[in-house]
């Protein structure tokens, strides 16, 4: 890999995942964040920023309602400036 990045998949239908740290609790997932990292230690900062972003219920709602990828990117960049 030459360049780090983040990809976001907004699913039309939620997918059920087993919640981390459990064997039987499930969670419905509609947004999937995929990290591509070059430096194996750099992903921690990116992951922390994603968690902060999705813990903001208003932001999460806006991401879920976005009509286009460009809209999601704009919202994420604006939110990153406040973190």
C-alpha cells in the first residue's frame, strides 16, 4: 500500500454483526468504515476520530441521510476540523 485512507460504505440494508467482546450480542450496522494504513501505529488516531464522530448522534444521523459520497466527505471534513 502506498497511501493511507478511509473508505465508508453506506449500506441500503443493515447487516448484523456480533458485537465486539461478546459471543452472542448482535448489532445492526448501516455504516462501515474501512481503514487502509501504511504506518501500523497511525490507525489508532484515525480510529479514535471515527469513534468520536459516530458518537455524535447528530453527525451520525446526517451521514445516514447523505445522498451522495461527496456530501459525506464534506461533512466528515467539517467535523474533523472541530475534533
